[in-house]
C-alpha cells in the first residue's frame, strides 16, 4: 500500500513538472518585443509534399535583437518558407535577398503588450488548473487506498505531501508569469 501511495505521489509530481514544461514552451512562443527563433516553432513548411517544421528545412538565427534570419538548406525553399510565414499568425512580412529570409520584429504597442500579458495570465491559469486537477486526482486515489487498508495517518501524510508539491508548482507558475510579464512590458 505504501509503495502504491509513493508511486501515486511521484506520478503526480511528474505530471505537475510536465505542466510547468508545457507552460514554459507555450510562453516562449509569445512575442516579447525581441527576436526569438521560438516564435517560429509552430510554422510548418511544404517540403516536397510533406509538412515539416521550419527548423528542419532551414537554419534559424537572431543576428540582433530585432531580426530573425532564416537560411534555407536549399534555395528552392525560399518561396515555400515565405508562404508559410505569411500564412502564420506572426503578422510579420518576410524579406529575402535571394539566399536568406529576414524577419524584422516590430516594436509592440502598449495595447498589444497588455493583450500579451493577458494571454500569459490565461496560459498560467490553464497550468494551475492542470496542477489542481492532478492534486485532486492523486488525493482521491490516496483516499481509495485508505479504504483498502492504508492507515488514516499515512493517508493524511500522503495528502500533505501532495499539497506541498501542489503549492511548490503553483508558486513556480507565479514566478514564471511574473518574469514573462516583466519581459513583455519592458520597452
């Protein structure tokens, strides 16, 4: 019984950790006014009939804080890459010199910064909900183990451990959000 409860707790912590990783990845795609190749993560390019990630058909770099450079492995990929960027939700028009595509990241307006901060808080709330659901499911499973013969004191100890993990991960989400909002609001 104790092994089962320990396994439940380790699975819960793993799930909460995955939630944090997902949140960090989601927030890395939110533009904060400076160039980042992470902005291009969701873009897929038609590579000879197969939809491929942009990073698998080109070299992505940030030569300066306001520019993303995309150098396709093959020159014939310039047009499909430009087409994919135009079709994406980036809202940036690509410029090419025949070999490299450049994306100039425009400065954010105050209204856009507020909207992005709101989007960050929404993503964070979804992460918190996921962590709360994990806590609830784990505590329910521990209560079932108590009904099956685990002592009530042990059950309470395991519930307290799950709560501590919950609190730790919720605090981490708050730290991530504060950091990202600061990054977005910095002009």
